[in-house]
């Protein structure tokens, strides 16, 4: 069984293996560290005795060529993401099929944010890989990369999509502008039984009301001034596939009546014609408006609302899932790089500042910001001062930039980074030495206890506070005897 919080560390230097292992074990969970010689045999032996698999590989400098190691890892398990450690590798030195598995390079000592970000990227890679492998048919996984995020709200959206994708029912996607409603609609289509048929989007707010009927249903020659030829509408173009009605809240009342008839009867006529056409189309609608308020105001039909509201999916605003911003930034930069339009990097203070922004434009606003910075600061590291003024919410010297060093002074670093100093044993090495593993274990237990107390023993909220997955926190609580009862 794979668990995303376990990493296989490949390093030939024994002292480096020990240092990296201590840091990773403290921040996440158990880590297996091996030398590059005969590593596969040792890893296989470990898997035979441990129920926990690997969520990623940390590949440091080894006596063997890095490209050779990457090829070997890919052949062993192509679903394992790789993070190089003080070991940058040029993409052109790798076989093309191996390049996507190498997600980035960490310099050591690194920073807390970069380390956590690397782990999240590995988690995202593994989730997408496992999802794609579980499908019986090959899917267009590139579209899933737009649904980047590990927050609970994004996971809930994915779960809702998985439940309804292959069900031929109407879906209503709700959420603010820029949250990715069309991305969800396209994913629902490409993971449905209609995926080989057309996906036809229509922005109901961008088409004048008097032209919308013709746009949706088509018209016959001479139906109105300027109709010099007959024309098929979007319902006909989407035959057998999916029609996406974006901004359905902007549709005029007169058109709402006609749309309701199509949804009820699955038939329609072109403007100016009397021939009845059958509509074999799945309808997915989206809006940023509150349709229930519009019903109360009389600007949206209640009967149409209930026809559309068969399976609603609520898209979270970006400010409600700020923990996903580092992952979104990585994905947006990767797209720019793949399109050969340049690149840019963000330091941890800049990322922290962006997580504190309100994001009225949501993911679309973030994408525009990344593209702007790629143009203004090509191939540079963006700090807080390089961000536009309205995005500056911290200083460049924010404590989050403190590097993670050897484990001994780690508690002091955590205090500077904002942890409660009263919980930390004084980070001084006793004259007669100390049991470092026991020290870190006790420190972790105290932090978990405080998180549970602060969150009234609600495990899900405590997991968010500790930036862990709920399953990971439950395992740690079980390990330390902190579970009051067995959790599902």
C-alpha cells in the first residue's frame, strides 16, 4: 500500500544519509535511506516486511551517473517522482519519457517551505499517476493538472467529479469567477462515456440576448435580417457530446423558458423553422451568481434552477485554499516552460506573501500574475519586492526563509518560525550527549497534542493546522497512543 509521506533517500555518503533522514523523519514520517549500490534489492526487501510503500525518491549525489540512476528508478517503478538533492540535472541529458518524473532540485541545507513544497509536488504526481492507472481506459490526464491542489476542498471537488463523471445527468458548477469551472466541465466530459464526441462551450453572458436563441438552436435561411444561409446551433454541434453553458445566470428570462423545454423534452426547433430536432446532449452549466437570490428577485426561473441543480459542484475560492498556492505556482511555471515562453522562480517569502493575498480573481488572477512576472523577471528569483505592491503582505526577511540545518538546533529554528516557544525543550546539547531520536519524538508528540487541544480534538482540523494529511495524523496518533477511539 503506497503512502505519500514515506520517501526513499538514495545517497552514498553515510553521514549525509543520516542527516537527511533525521530531517525528513521529523517533518513527515519514516524514511528509508540507501546507498546507490544494489539499492533495488534492499528496497524490495523493505517492501516485503513493511506495508508502507514509497511516495517519492530523494536522489543525491552518487558514484553513479544521475541519468543512469533516473533510468533505473523509472524502470523499477515509473510512478515514483524524483527530487534531486544538491544534484541538478539538465533535462536534455535524460530520455524524454524520464523527464516528467524529475520534479526539481533541492539545495542542502534547504528551507522549510521548499522542502514541504517538494513533498507536496511528489504527492500531486503520485495522486495523478494512481488516478490514471486506476482508469480502465486511457484518459487525457493533462486536463487534471489544472485541478492542482491537496487541500480538503479540492479533494472534495475531485471526489464529486469521480462520482458524476460517467453519469449522464445535468451538473451545475457554482463558484466565483476564475475558480476553474470550465476546467471541471471539460474534465467531466473527458471522463464520461461521451468523451469521443464534441465538447461545445457557450458563454451565455457574452452573447446578446436577441442572438442567443440562434446561437443555441440555429436558424433557417431568411429567419431574420442577415440570415442568408441556414446555420446549425450549438445543440446540434454538440450532438452526442456535452454542451457547457457558462454563466447561465446571465441568460435572459425569455431564453430560460426555451432552454427549460429542451431539457424537459430533449427536442428543439431552429429559429424560423418548424422541423423538430432531437437533442442527445449532456448539459453542464456554470455560474458565479447566487441563483437562489435571483429566483427571489424574479430574474431566474425556479423550474429551470431545479432542472439544472441535479448534481451541484461548489468550486472553492483560492483564498479558502491558500495552502494550494505553492502547487499552483509550480504548475503554472511548468506550463510556461513547456510552452518555451521562459521561466521564473519564487523565494519562500514571496510565496508566503501570496498565500496571504485575498485573490478576488482566484486562479485566473494567479495565472496572470505568474505570466506577468515571467515577462518582467525572466529566469530570475522573485522576492517580495519584485511582486506588485498589492501582493506584498510580508517582508523579504520573513522567518519562513530560515534554512533547515542539522537537527540539533532545529527546535530553535521552529521557535523563530512561529512555533510556541513554551513547548520546545531548550536546544542545547547536554555535556553527556542525548538521545536525539527520542528528543524529536517527544517534540512531535507535544506539537500534536497542542494542535488537538486547539482544535477541540477534531482530527481533520488538527491535521490542517499541522499541514498533514488526516490519514497521516491518525497514524501518528495511533503510534503515540493518542487515539481516544478508533477512527474510520
